[in-house]
């Protein structure tokens, strides 16, 4: 009794706050127990606690989902605890589409990306959060322009002329990811195998990305304010000749003295015009994010607003602004009824026209951008380098004002009819208005030219789900879902082209000033009705089965409107077997096998129909008066057109070792897409030139690896990493009517090349490069052999494939492949006390790039006269027998000379942050302060000679043109500084 009294009088009050290491938010309900006793308490809504304890006592902090932490009291009066997430995530609940499931019960291939995986890096786009963090997902930034595009592909490209874009589902609503602010995201689940995606039927053919946004939680209001600002510059510049070197090259290539020795000396002294310096600039960006959340036991809310403003690094008048507002509200109306309402409104505004880099970088460096009076030098003063106009004229004078307004509302109603029967219904609407306005004034177009495009879209959806979980025995569990869904998409658009303005004063705002006006309007409606049945069965919590069957009816098809898509998957929790249970190093081992079928309806609403052609182009004059004309359709109707089908098999395993210090997932898959929705070209004598048919087959197969490691976890240190590796092999197995190849039109073909740079060929990937085989340069002593091909020493040497003694388009062959052998991403998170270092490295291996930009800078192409690229310094001469051609070849830009290895390793993002100590925060009444700095695209290791090997698809977003570098907007290196405050 004496010792008990002494211990009692030795106690004092110890208080503090418990927060999460993930987001520094307070954690309510944490158990705080004195070790070895029953004495304890729990944290309140703000994470605060208070307890009586002695110096020798040990406080134990524990909470579901977090690692338990112990702390000796000693002389401390304030003990703040930061809890790490529990490494074991087997019981984590993930979204699987039309419901949720425990991770341990998954039977399909699914990758999760939590906000904790990317919230330490200042991002402005959802695609950035996925890049390098999800195996099987290839995210490519196709442009460095402000608000520039990303391309996302899941397990390769299935379709040749149809869409390969994944389906995005945000809180159960089908939407575009541009509608969401990355800071509002709680988690993303990527459904990859057909057993996971088949529940979405035709819409899931290219994979599904499920996005869950943040919600409030019980407690008083919490506010989160985040602000970052930064600067951006072009990551690297091209090696171009200066004005003096260019002048020497002109003299050499023309064989006459265009520039005297004195003029070259003056250029060397004065520098001439550096067009990269003229075109590239430092850009600034700002981002502000504010959110509030809270609630009670019956209702919770989350409200946020985001504003992002960024300039372009190419010429000074480009700007991109985005505003996004969101509110999520959930209410428990009774023990059996819950409702939710999500509201989102956003606007994106893009202004300014960027300079044409293809023209700008190839422009004459001996001609200054402006003359002595400050006026433009419109063309090269000596008619050198290129026939194009000064790139600043259009960039600094043309007008572009694009606006994208959208509003989305979706609600859900959940009714627990009985303990084992639940009804859920959800519905929503998305309205989008797109206004794209441009005007090219008289100074840049001579006649004044305006484009006004207005697009109005309405998307409606309703989903009804009934879930039944009968009790079928002690060792078995069963869940059955029945789903009905209806999706309606409507659009109305007006496109107006106007030209021949006599004044620039009104620009696109008053088209009546123009003498020529061409207007076109379109209306489109499409509907998709679906029925889905799914069951999940588990026996002894070791043997798992998921099966589903979906029927989709689409309005875009005429006869065969309905498609049917089954799937099934099995999983075996090997670690639950007796022969594994006793192996302490294995926490989890699960084998998975799945098969499924999905469809694709990726054609426009009138793709099966033939429509008459109207417009000015078919009007005809009678007695000097134009009458409205009607021309036959250029599309042949195909009422028999039906679903594109993809069948996929997947085998994989998940294993967790050493108390989940190591988590490894592996998947191997094979998928075949048949009855492709192929837009075929018909012979000209047929009349109509296009027809959609079901023909051809494409194969994708590969493997994915995800490795999560928790390297160090203690009171001061936390080191963990996630490595993802993806390999996909794509092959065209057949095409329409057994033709060996087809050529798909490309936007750069029309103006530059004698043949398309790519084509789709049986036995090869969808995107392969075409060109002549470059074999070096004709050298001295080879005059006779060169003369056969009308060439001489110094000219490019190409392989005469058909041995006819002529280099012609018959000698063009396959010269490269833009698809990588594998891609990877490696994310590291290192914390020491209040400091955190987070960085993401990405890489690609084995992909080729067609560097047509370099070909243009080497003076190849119909509009190019003289080389400006630095490689021309090492051109062939009788005394310098290099393999850089010195002669200009105006047509053979398509050659293996410009095929380069596009492999790279990039430090995509690195961020360093500091969390202010809790003791100081308590004094000023704040929950958290985080100060951070980051660098995006810090460095890139590559042999590629262009701007960036990643941004090589801006010429086209088509999967048939992967890896072409032509007039690409280079990626930027960005430096960011930010402050995050929570209270």
C-alpha cells in the first residue's frame, strides 16, 4: 500500500496531440493507455488527450490502420505522437466498381494510388499523380504548354482507328479527369484485367480508372490552405549553329560566296539572331487550394476551391487559368438510409498562340527578328534557311481565347432494406460548354481569318444497384449484385470559319465584317443501357470466386445493338493454408487467375450511316446565282457494324514478407481485340472513300511488377519506396480483307512528306516508322557507284532495297518502332523527424523516336533551304570524311538517319518539406504548417538529341503516330515553393 501511495503522488498530468504521419491531420479516437494497466483515455475530435501518469510509465498509442507507438513519460509534460500508417494493408477497403471490397478479397488485377502517394509533391493535373506510380499504366506528357495534354494508356492500345482512352469514373459518375482538382482526390483505383473491367462492359475495353474524392469526418470544422508558386524554363535547348557558322554553311552548300569573309567576321563579333533565346522565356505559375471539412455523427461535408494560373515558356502571351469548386455532402438520415450529394463547377481558360517552333528554330539566324525601326523582318533578308515567315508575327499578334465551362451534380441514395439486402441508386448530370475563338489579323494572314467554335454537351446517367448477401453457411460467404444503368450523351455544336476582313478592330467578335463565312452545325445523341449481374463467393476465406455478366445496348449500332460480356476470376489465399501459416516471414500469399470479355463502341453517333454532304463546297451557280447543293456521302453506310471485342486472360500473385516490409505483385496478361472498328479507305473509283467495318485483330501481352518496400520505420526515420515496371508487346495480327498494311492519315503528311511516316502493318506494332535505310555518306573513291543513283561524294547514301538502281518510294521500309520494351517508375519517401524528402524517377527503355525536327533543321523538306542544326558543323568535306551529308536532299527526310534511341531516365519530381513542430503549433493554435520546395524534370539521362524524349506525341494523339518529334512543345523544368497550413 505504501508503494501504491508513493506512485499515486508521483503522477502528473501529461497531455498532447496525436496526428497522422501521412497528412499531419489530428486523429480522433486514438487509444492512449499506460502500458501494463487498464488506465487510459482516447483523443478527442482535435486529436488532443490528457492523462495522469508517472515518470516511469510508458504511454501506448494505438488506432486501427496505424502502427502502435510507445513513449516513456520521464519528465515530459507534453507528448505529441505522430502515428505511421500500418504497413499491412490486407484489410484496406478499395473501390472496385459498383461497390467496394477488402484488398485481401480481390481476385482481379487492380492497382491503387492513394493521395498519400503524391500529396507531398505540388501537382496541377490528375495525370501527374498516376505517372510512374501504377504498373500497367503509361502516362505520357505530350506537351509542355500551359495546361498541356497527357496521354494515358492501360496495357497498350487495343484499337487502330477507335479510341484507346480509359474510362474515368469519379465518385460513380462517368466524367473526364479534366473536371477534377488533383487536391480533392482521396484515392484512385486502376482496373486492368478484363474480369475487373468487364463490369463496365463496352466502356471498360481500355481499362478503368476509379477516382474517389475526399469527404468530411465527424468533428469540428478543419481548414486546409495550400499555396505554391514557381517558375518554369525549357528543360534543355537544341544544338544550333550561330549566325557565323550558318553563313559558312550557306557558302559551302550553295557553292558561291553568299557571305563575304568580312560579313562572317561581323556576324561572329555581333552574334546575329539567337532564335532559341528569342522564342524561349521564363514562365511563372501560381496555385491556391482552400478546403474545409467537418461534420457530426449524422452529416459530414467537404468543400474546396482551387485556382491555378500558368504562363507558357514559348513566347510571352500564352496563359492558362483554371478554377475549380467542389462540395461533397453526406448524411445519415436514419439507421437504414444514407444520402450523398456532390457538386463540382470548373472553368479553364487558355489564351495566346505559341510560336511555331518548326519554323522558328529553322529560321535564318543572320536575319534579326526586327529591323532598325522595330518592325518585323517578315522573311529572311537573303532568302535563306526557310521560306516561312518570321515566327513572332503570328505568335505575338494572333488571338486565341478558349474557354471550357463545366458543372456536374451527382447524388446517391443508399437504403439498407434488410440486414442482408441493400439498395443503392445514383444519378447525375454534367453540362459542358466549350468556346474556342481564334483570329489571325491582317499582319499575319493578309486577309484576316477567324474561327468560332461552340460546343454544348450534356451527359446524364443513372445507376441502380441491389446487393444481396445471404447467409449460406459458416464457411461460405456470398454477395450478389444486380445493376441497371442508363447513360445519355447529347451534344450540339456550331463551327464558323470567316475570312477576308477589312479591319482587325472586331476580330472574331463580329463575323459580319468578313466577306466569306462558312458555317457548320451538328447535333449528336447517343444512349447506352446496361444490365449487370455479379457474384462474389468465398469458401473458408481461402478460395475466392468473382463472376459477372453484363449486357450493353448502344444506340450507335443499327442492327446488332446488344453486346454481352462475361468474366470470371479465381483467387487462392495460399497463406491461409496450414503449410504456409507457420512460416513467419510470409504474411500473405495469394494466387490469381482471371478471364473476361469487354467491348468497344468507340465510333461517332453516325458512324454506321451515310450522310449527304452540304456546304459552300458543293453549291453550284445558276445564272450567276449560287444555289444550295447536295453531294453524295463520302461514307458508305454499314448497318451490320457491331461491337469491337477484347478477350483477356490474366495470371498473377501477391506476396507480403517480413510483416509487410516487402509487398510484391506480379501479373502476366494476354489480350486480343477482334472485329476492330476500322475506318477503311476505299479505292477512288468506288465514289465514297470511307467505310467503318468490323475487321482485323490486335494482340497485347506483357507483364507488370509492383514492389513496395518499407526499408526503415522507427520513431525518427521512415524510408519506403514503390517500384513499378511494365512491359507490353503490341502486334497487329490481321487487317481488313487480309491486306498486309493500311495507312492512317497524319496531320504532318499533307505538307511535308511523300509518304506517311508511319503505317499499320500485320506482324508489327500498331505504330511503326517508315523510311529509307540510311547507310552513311558517299565518300571519295565512290564516285562511280554514287553516279548510278545520281549522287556524288558528300550526298546521303540510301539502300536500294529492290536493286533497280533508283532510290524511290519503293525503297522505303520499316526503320523503327516508337513503342518501349518496358517503362518504369520509382517513388521514394524519406522522412526524418520533421523533414521529408519525396522523389519520383521514371524511365523508358527500347523505344525509338523519329526526330523529324532534326531532319528539318538539317535543311530537309520542301520549305527548307539551308541547315541550321549544329550537326552541320561536322558536315562531309573532302578533308572531313564524316557521315553527315553536306548535300541538301529535299525529299528524303524520311530515313533511318533520323531514328534515335528514345530511352531515358528522368528525375520527374523531387520535393523537400519541413513540418513545423507541434509544440510551436499548439502555441499559435494551428494543426500543421508545412513548408516545401520542389523541382519538376530536374534532370533527364538520355542519348536523344531533341528537346525531350517524352514529349514526342504532340503532332498527334493517335496511337499510330507514337514517337514522332515534329514541332513539339518542349517540356519544362519547374521550380516550386509552397506553404501548407491546417487549422
